[in-house]
């Protein structure tokens, strides 16, 4: 006898990390926010000079813009 495993699309819960990456990948505003985090970290790693400050400011601005835009769009849809 062979056993067949039945799964339903609504009952399965995939890995939360995969769901998070899928949400970010499918959202332009969250992708912008992620780019902001990457720029901020790059500025933190550089840690000296004008470019470190520029990356930190741009990163912060992009992060705040992305998260705020995502929140506004989410709020309007719900």
C-alpha cells in the first residue's frame, strides 16, 4: 500500500522567514525600506568620512519612506 499525504493550501503554514522575504520581494515600498537598511549598515561599517554620513542619512530616509508608505497603503486596503 502506498500512502498519499494530503495537504490543503489553506492549512499549510510555510516558514515565517520565507513568508517575510516573499512579502518584501513583492512590495516595492518594503524593498525601498530594505535598501535603506542596507545603506545605513554600509554607513555604519564605513564609520568615517562624508560617505558614512551620506549613507546613514539616505538609509534612514529610505527606510522611513518605505515603511511609512507601506503602512499607509496597508491601512487604506484594510
